C-alpha cells in the first residue's frame, strides 16, 4: 500500500534514495572524531565490536521496518508506543530518543570547531569556540528552513564525501607500510572496568549502539515519501548494513597501525585518534587535512542535518497528535515546521554554552547510548503489544517468526540498555536526570491541561483513534 497524501503542510516529494541517505548520513558520523572513544572502549578489537553490534541491531531494525509499514504518518516511537501501550509511554519513548537526536547538533558544531581550532592553530579559548559554534548553528538553522529537496541533496553530498574518504583512507592505512597484525595485541583491551563480572569490553561494545542510531529517522520521513511505504525497509536496513560494513573495514585498518596505543594515551584521548596517528606516526601532512575536511566537516554536517530534520519532524508530529500545542505544526513557505526549527536552534545554543566540562564528550556519548537503547527496548515491547491487540493489522514487512522474532529483538534491546547503564558515569546520570526532569514538567502540563481539552489522536489502519 502506498503512502497516503501528506497532511498538515509537509511536502510529499522525497525519493527513497534520499530517505536512505538521511538515515545513513545520520548514522555515519564522528567516524574520525569519536574513534578515540571507540578505541578506548574496545581497543584494537573495535572492528569486531562493530561487527557484533551490526548483527545485534538488525533484528531491532527489522521490527522497526515492520512498524513503519503499518503507520503512514511521521512520529515513530511516539506512535508505536502510544498504540502499543499508552500515550504516557509514547511520550517517554519519544523523549528518550530525542535525548540522542537533540544532543547531536551542539556536539557536531563543537566537534567541527575543535578540528578547525587544532588544524589551523587558531588558539581559540572556550568562548571563542562557543561563539564560532553558535555561528555554525545559525547557518545550519538557515539551511533547515529551506525546501526539503535542498536539505536532502545537501546532506547526501556530504555523506558520500565522508564515505568515499573513509574507504580510501582505510586502504591507504592498510598498505602504508605501518600496518601489521602484530600491532593488534589483545583485541579485548579496554579502558572500562568490569562490573559485576561483566567484562569492560562487553560494556564498551554495548555503548557502540550510538554509532548506529539514526535508522529510526526513516519513520519520521515517511509522511514526505513518494514511494511505496513497504520500501522503507530498504532505507532502514540498508543504512545499517552500509555503515556497519564500513565501520568494520575501517577500524580493522586502523587497528594495525604503528603507535596507535601511544597516540591514544598521550595525544588523542579527546578525539581524532586516526588523524593524529597519520600525522605523528606516519608523518602524513596532506591527507589528514583532506580527511578532516571531508569526514569531520562534511561528514558531521551530514549527521547534524539528518538529526535536525528528524527532531523537527518529531516535534511536528507531536503537535499534530496533541502531544504539543498546535502552533508547533505551523509550516513556513518552504513547507518546513517553523517553531520546531526555532526551538531546536535555541536549545542547541544553550547546550553549547553548558558543555564545557572536560569529560563532556564521553558523558554525552554514554547518555546517547543509554537513551537510544531504552527507546528501542520500549518500542520492541510495544511491537509485541500491537500485534497482540490488533492481529488484523497486516504489515508489508512482517518479520518471519512473528512474536518469537519480536521477543528476540526486545531481549537484545533490553540487554544493550542494561550494559549501557554499567558504562554511565555520574556526569551522564546528572545530564540524564536534568533532561528527564524537563520532560516530566512537559508531561505534567499535558496531563493536567492539554489532554483534558485535546485527546491524543493517531492515524491507524482502522482510522483515527483517540488515546
């Protein structure tokens, strides 16, 4: 069954390839910035951790594909968990997934400015970095309120530049003369401590869910797709497989480099491990700059645009379904939700002012991992509930094995979420608590005020239902 006509002003014009690139561009980011985090958590066995995580994520993605083919409006976690359980869990799941999405724009602009500051030796202090990052955010905001075709084409160009330079860099490292299997050492080395007998490497692997989140942006875009909705599975699973294969290849090539451990210990604990190794150990000068431009600047920019679009569309969907005031569903002349874009800009500007802690990068990474895993786990539970409550709702992408497969996906998501809790530090829990506190205030307003006047309304295969 094809998508229905778009309602509420969104432009129904997206080809499948661009929905795929939005998801892939969202996932495939920070590959040459967070490599320090990956290496710290999983050592030279990072490539193996990525391979295992790819296999673990696919069942979750297949259940998402099944759900995306049932509901034809944007909202993803908001819809699935409201229909499957109730509107309170629907709000919680959407708030959890947005914890990851909303964190990306400020993190990306600060990461970009960190690379620029180091590469050009600008010597910018904290507030200089914040000021430049704020200018970047405003520029991305101006892009985000343009026509969606401009947005997705710009993002696709950034993505393919990042993919191309990453693959080429992998081969260059492999045949550089500085790559040896003996450099791998203990592939299960990690900077994380064991918790209750669970090895730190396993906890680190669970935290690698962050470089995979982004496939769930596809259900946010289906309302604007002009393709059969069953094809959303190609975008969801294709994005994971594309990124997973490149991750495994690239970090296998990185793991065998001379001096990698020494660079990580002395120079690169805060990011850019591969770039610094190319400079300090391999003696390269030109190629690290190319990697920085195409991977750090354009690659991270692609991710920012992907999550920016998804966050805006989630807020837009919340307004249409009476989780937020209707003013959040107003669109501009380019058919872009205006207030959600402004809200995200203001929130991102606030975040870059607050994220000056020296261990912000790892705390932020861990927080996103936990928020994603929890949202996935709730959605898997809701998928089981939906099919038990509504066995007559048939999906074009029904998973083989039915509830057995859905339960497997749920167990994987719950296990990952549990392991992620073991990797959280006090700063991560403080950030998470503040974020949940804001969400609770909004939820109380809806319970006490908004939902008494305007019940939640969601379009289902049986028509619009109230919750």
